[in-house]
C-alpha cells in the first residue's frame, strides 16, 4: 500500500508536466487563425501572441523557488493548477490580443513554476532506488502532453469554424482542473517539513505513508545532513561558495540541454523539413512521428535511468547527438534525400529523449541540499528557459529563407550544435558525478565536501 502511495503521489505531481507539455504546443493550432482574426503586426504577433508564454515561463522559473520554500511544495503545486486553468479558460474567451497575451503569460508562469516544484517534490518523497524513474515521469508527462496536444488540435480542427482555436486552447482547462483537485490529496514533502518547518511529527507521518521502514531513523539522517550544510557558517544563500560545484553542474546540464538544438528542431521542424523537399501536407505526419519518437524513447530513458544511471545516459545521448546532428548537417550540405534527413532527425530526438530529456529534471532536483533544493531547482530551470528563449528568438536571424544568415542552406547551424555536443560529452566524462542509487542526504555530503 505504501509503495502505491508513493507512486500515486509522484504521478499526481508529474501531471503538472503533462499540462506543461500540452500548453507549450497547443498554441501552434491558434497561430494562423489569430493572425487572421486580429491582424496584429508580425512583431506584435511574435513578441506577444506567440512568445508571451515563454517569457512567463522564464519569470516562473526564476521565482518558483520562493513560494516552494516559504509556503511548501504542496501549496505551490496546487496554485500551479489554478494558473493553468485560468490561462486555458481565459485565452479561450479572450476578446482581444492584449488580454490573450496576458493570459498566455499567466500560463507561462505555471509552466516555469512547475519545472521547479514538481521535480523537487518528487525527488523529496522518493527513495534512492526509485528517485530517477519517479522524477523522470515529469519529463515523460511533458512529452505525452506535447503529443496529445498535436492530436487534440487535429481532432478539434473545424469544430468551431473559424473559432476552433478557442476550443483547442480551452480544452486544457479539463486536465488542469483534474490535476488541481488531485493535488489536494497528496501530502507535503517530508524533507520540507523537517528542513524548513521543523515539523518532525508530520514528517514522520508522511514517511510512513510512502513506505519508509524506519521513519525515526530517516528523520535523524535528514537532520544530520542539514547540520552538515549549516556547519559551514556561511550566510544561507544559494550563491554561497559552498554551493559552487552544484551550481555549475545545474548550469551546464541546463545550458547543454538547449545548446543541443532541441527547441530549435521541435519549434521549427516544418520549416527545416521543407528546406529539403518535404511539403506542408506532410507536416502533421512528421510532427506526430517526432512526438511519437520522443514519447517512446522518453519511456526508454525512464526505464534505464535507475538501472544505467544519469551519467551513463548523458554519455549515450551525447554520442547520439553528435552522430545525428553531423548527419543532418551533411544532408543539407550535400542535398541528401528527405528520408535520410528525417531518419537522423528522429535519431536526434531519440538521443535527446534517452539522454538529456530523461536526466535534466532528475539531476537538478537531486544535487542540491534539502534547505536550498527549491531555490537550486529554480536556478537550473531558469537557466534552461533563458537559453530556450534566446535560441527561439535568434533562430529566425539564422534560418529565415530570405534574410537569414544561413537561410539558403542551414547546414552550419547543425555543425554548431554538433560541436556543442562534443563539448557536452567532454564535460560529462570529466565533471559529472553519478548520482544513481545515492540518498539525497549522502549526495549533500558528497557534493559539498
């Protein structure tokens, strides 16, 4: 029963990832209809209609650690659901582009905060043996949400005539409200109860619920680990020198995640594919193929993360990145066939799903000490989203067909991403520790000493 509780609580928290993934992609179905409805300028459309959620995500990731530390993981998870529901319902009935943009920003806040709090919560209720795959369920749900959003947009196309985009956006309120009500049934993180609230009886009760055999011993281990952190006699800030190693680990795993080109390829896949001969009519099938590959190999990564380990998956993913990105660059340089290009794009997606995709949220959530874990997760998540925003905004400068630097043939872009993945492989081999099967408290001692 206790194991079932642990799995259920983790699934509920991970559902924030499903809404995150759905919300990120669902806007693609509203892109053209909104252009035709409100006739805003291209700059306004790009900066506000399409990008506002991304800026909300950056803000949410930067600020998400504060309520998680002050008010608790559970309360913050609950309000994430409220933000998602308000955004979904609000954008569906928005009367003008200004209200629409504001409500997309609200949804982005939910995404950013969820990328901080959900992995933190799951890592703190998990055991050392299950932490990897339970936390990786957040990423699995993101990918599932992306795929379901593609399917949902397809099924709802034409349902409301020219207003079908409102249905596409509004349907997200259903999983948002279900998630919000389900969060009420989960307990607070025992490590937050001990480290922040000093509520030992409540923490012992939660530890019993999730299957810890000796809650008193586990509480003592957590208290002892906190004492090690506090013994450094340095002002308690996430940027204290004692956290330098884990900050660099969080920064580089997030930095390399985006410098793989994953968002560049996901967001601009139809345009990339059109450059090598695949027409617009094939874009939906290609999007679903990419989404399906992402889902399947995310599941593979989830299965392997506690068996092979985080470091090993990053190595496998790095090698796959370098191979696939190099072949995509060659395909563009030599005018290779669409089948050749699509094959290596799918290998790229599989490499990401097994490697960085499966590892990033697990790794960042487990390397920081209990007392600053939410703030550390906020640092790592905001690094990820800032670079995602930069790459997304800069892409047209390089990719635009008529005015882009590499618009005629974008092969140098893929050479650059392949080179960055060579650097990631070197970093993983020389700097990244294995965290598989190590308790959070033992990791504190290992990484801070």
